[in-house]
């Protein structure tokens, strides 16, 4: 019931309202938060819940940034591979070296028809 008290305290003092409160409740449900950073002697407070929420949202933002960066890199690589495969001389050279196929996931990405 320490968690309920902390949620109530955070709601009452305006620390957690609306979507933040719902997000913290979901976070508690998912992670079953009982103690903050393993500290047994300290009671859970609204500030602790707010810190947990902010940490969680920072992690989500970092994940979104990494995802966007990877998507951009993949687009550059896909475009580059398409250009390389459009060059008949390079394709002939690669086939002469015995490399006749391309991995399925790459072929699907660049829509190569062999």
C-alpha cells in the first residue's frame, strides 16, 4: 500500500496528473515497483514515482532517437546498394567472381529481381 500512498501524494500535490499519472500506474503494473533502487528502509514517495516516470520517458526518447538514426542509415545503405546493383559492369564483375546471389533480406530491401 506504500505505492498507493505515494501515488495519492503525487496526485494531491500536483506532481503527477493526467497522462503522467496513467503512465506511472502502467509502469508500476509492468515492473511491479516496490522499492526504489533497492532501498528497503525508505518509503516510496511521489517524487520517487516522478523520477521513475522521467527515467522511463528518457529511455523511450533515447530509443526513438536510436531508431530514427538506424532508419536513416538503413535508407542510405539501401539506396547505395540499389545504385551499385544498377551498374551492369559491377554486376558482371561480381558474377564473374562467383557471387551470383544476394541474401534474401537484402534482395527484398532493394527489390532486386534475379
